C-alpha cells in the first residue's frame, strides 16, 4: 500500500512540475473537442511553395512532420511558383530522418522517411495563364489519383502556396470535388497566382473550400505572448537544440511565423466538418457564394489589429504551442514512454 501511495505521489508531483515548467495553469480553457488529437484520423495532402521567398513554409513543414503520426499523409506537393521546388520538401524530410529513431519511440505510427519521399511530388512551377489552368502536373495528377482512392473519408488538401495544382486537378476531373476539402491560405498566395484562384472561386462554387486571407495571422500575431510564449522566446527555448528538425527550423527563421500552420491546427483540434465552429485553426463564415465556401469572419470583436478573424486562432495560442513543445521534445527524448511506465509499475 505504501509503495502504491508513493508512486501516486511521485506521479502527481511530476504532473505539477510539468505544468509549472510550461507555465500552464490547471484552469486553462478546454480545447475544442474532436480532431486528430482526439484520435480522428484524416487523409491529408499538403501543397506548398516551400523554398520560395518566405521561410515560413519550412517552419510549417517541420511542425507538420512532428504530427505525422496522427495523420494519413497522402501527398507533399511543391506548388510554388517562383523558386520553391520538391527538393525543399525533401530537405525537411532529411532532417526528419535524423530524428526518426527518437520520434518512433513515442509513436509507431510515424511514417518512414522513405514513404514520405515517395509521396513528394513536383507541381506547377509557373502561375496559371488567364484561363486559370494549363497543363497537368505530377502534383495535380496526384491529387486526382488520391481523391479517387477507395476510401470513404474526405481528402483534405492544405494549400500553403498558390492554388495552381488544385485548380488544374478540378479542371481535369471535376468529379473529385465530392471527395476533397481544401483549406487555402490566400493573401500572398493569391497574389502569386490570381488566375488560378479566380478560376476555382468563380467556376467551382460547389468545391468545399476554406479561404483564409487574414485569420491565419493569429498564428503569430496577438494571443498569449508573455514569457517563453513570445515568437522569439519560444523558438529559443523549445525549438533550438531540439534535433535536426529544430536545427533546420532555426536555420530558416529564429522566430515563429508559420502562417500556413493554422491549416494543420484546424485538423488537430476541433470538428473539421464545421468550419464555423471552434478549432485551433480558426472559425470561418459562409458568404452565400456556394454551399461549401467559408472565409474570414468580419466580426470586429474577432479582429487582431487589421486582421479579420485572427483572434479565432490566437485565442488557442497557449494550447497549441504547449502541445507543439511536447512534440519538439520527442526529438531529444530517447527513453520510450513504456520504460517510464515499467519503472512506475516496479515502484508499486
């Protein structure tokens, strides 16, 4: 009995120390229900302009691969335009490979580096012409192939760059619209290929589409920024020195931007069937444009400065950063959780 009480006491102390070390309080608001962290498993393709003029896609890819065990990743597509190429996705996978042995100690569901390389495809390297589409690419063909796979679950396409390959895919095979769900980070990405965006928006109003033009800014603007949760301090304390993925992240940028990451957060916590509900990746409104089209909410109370809807992301900042912190720790923790459980069992 004494051993059992001591074990419970040590466990409780460890929990308190853990909360203290992270700055979390026991009365923190509950996370939105549902999502991949609630053991829902989503099929995901990422389309990214990684390697272009902004390093935030490399940051977001590091973050995404740390959560690779909770998704069924079905494609990683380089969709610039400009300088980004598939080789820049492979650069992050190379870092992931160096951390893989530690990561898989925490979850056997982490995909092998080789499988991720096989899923990496090159998409369009030029913006679409005025029509909004041109020729099929390896990336657009892959979207169609995976959308037509024998799987009843929807395929989420997270667009971190131009929407060029999605536009090409729905042009070449409109039937895939009933299977894909697109979370599109607009803003600069729309400026990079306006014709593709206009084509998708105007000619395919029945496509399931979240178009985030400002909501995503809540990833790095506003919210809880004190102590180690500021954009610079968090990276310095919880990313730097954390495996090859942490080293790559810091080499690209030494503070948090990660403007594409809300598309991943949307699937991690919340009900992705309801874009108007609460999720780590934001809440959105319908405009009447189509039956499945959502965009940034205009409510002034949800603005962060000039960014409409941004508070629907940054209100969860403490939660999603603390969760990511634990993921970063996996790159440097080589003791499997099962060993800890065995030690506690011996104490009992």
